[in-house]
């Protein structure tokens, strides 16, 4: 239970700047997370990048430091030796481009024939309901955190947070 809260908090921390973020969590319900005391990275390079985007070493370090700091704050002890850890942590960063196409009512187009001068009002011909199409391109970013039981060599926890990314230009 404590592990679930720690990982969910880490995901929330990392997706904290998101205005519309989504976080999904899945875990092995038979696992006794209260037995965990120490953790290590799941290999020399705990981060995997999905997609063709470049993730700078500075960002990689920030993500790793945030995950480690959050787990330490929850009472877990970090070790550099994977064999001595109770659980191992890895994380994945990925992006995908998307497009939203929405139809919105165009009130100006619907009423542009119904204008007049002074007290004269020209009703004009009836227009069908008009709308305009808006297209919005976006990039969705995903951060997934995975926890592995070292003794079992099996995954026991997965959490993924998604949000729309914006870039100041």
C-alpha cells in the first residue's frame, strides 16, 4: 500500500505541471509491498525513450532525481547495488503527435444577413445552422514508471502519466 502511494505520488509529481494529465496505475495485487525497504535502478540506464524525440541528459537526470527523491521521502533507501535492493525502478518517456478536429457553431455567419440601419431590420433569408472547423495539433507526452521485484525478477508495479505538452516559441 505504501509503495502504491509512493509511485502514484511520483507520477503526480512529474505530471504536476499538467493542466489535463491522466495517470493510470496497475500492480500485482498478490505482492506484499510492505516488505520493501531498499531500491536501485533497474540497470545502468534506467530510462527508455519511445519515439523519435530526443530527451536531453538534463531532463533524464531531473526525472531520475525526482523519482529517487520521492521514494526516499517515503522511507525507502537507495542503493547502487541492484543485488542488494528489494525492488528495482525503471522509467520510460515517450511522445506522440495528435490532431483534434472539432466543429463549433459560427454565430457570426448565422446572423450576418440579419443586420440593419437604424430601426430598419432586414431579416434576410433563413440560413441553415453554420459551423466552422477548428484543427489543433498537439504533442502528448507519457512518463511510465515500472517497479520490479528483485528476488522474483518480475514486474510488480506500473504507472503511466500522460499530458499534452506545449512549447513556448
